[in-house]
């Protein structure tokens, strides 16, 4: 059973920073690309960042604008998202998950963790 446990979210002021962590288990973590997503209040979930299985390549949504960094430690089965220069519009629940390719290999089993809440407010 795949388990994804996000942590590190908090209430911060605009311009602040946070480091989110996602501990994964139940699959061979180092074989698969990983993504971070977020879902703001009243909005649909959207992709924030992605990283390849070995960590050699990353990609980011346009709204990131150089403020976030995704990384991973395969020895710890953990993927991270460093958030800098946070804005109120970054307020959302942040989730991690394996890239969709993993779920195509495991049909009918896709699941999500509980996410971690980031609130950016003065």
C-alpha cells in the first residue's frame, strides 16, 4: 500500500519561507519521478513542481517564478519543496505524489496523502 505523508506546512507572513517534506513508502521510491501539487480554497488541484527519479532534472509551474526548489533524497524515500518569498496566493494544501506513470502501472489503486497546509497571511 502506497503511503504519502506530507509535513512542514505552517502559518507564515508574506515574504517568509517554509520547507515541506513528503515521506513515501509502499513502492520503490527511487524508480519514479515525483511531483508536488497544491489546492487553494475553492480551486482545483494544480501541479507545482516535478523531479525525475534520480533528481537530475526538475520542472516548475510558471507561477513559481524561481521562488521554489524541489529536491529528493532517495536513501530516505523523501521529496522536499523549499518555498521562499511566499505570497498570499500561495495559500493552499500542498500534496506530493508519484508521477502519473507509476499509477498507470498500478491501475485502480491511486491514492493521496492528507497534504500539509500552508497559510500566507499578514
